[in-house]
């Protein structure tokens, strides 16, 4: 399993604005279905984007992806659910 703390994006693998939107909603514990409804896209599209995000970040699952995002881009949502101090 990839280490959440050590994994960094390569310069050519930045997250897109839509991926940031998905990550922020993922931090709130939303399912792919709820994220899709909130963003006006299908749940399958959300899942596909999360696969791409996991590939970019070197994470193995949605929890690791959420932790990766929360540790690098602190948001009020991340602080509310206790991912970061």
C-alpha cells in the first residue's frame, strides 16, 4: 500500500478543479451517488474520476485518497470530520 504521507504528485499530474470538488465532498463522507447528484454528474463518472485521482496520488482506496487530500489541502470540511488537527 502506498504511504499517504510520502506520496506526491508529479508536476504533470495535477488535480483538476473537478477533482478538487470531488475530493472536498469525499471529505464529508458522501457516497459517489451523492457527490454525483451534488455536482450534476453520474455516480459512475465520479467513481471513474476517483480511480484517476487514486492513480495520480498513489492511494489505494477512497479513505486513503481522502486522507491524502486532507493532509495537503486543509479545508474546513476536513477539520470538522477530524482528518487533520
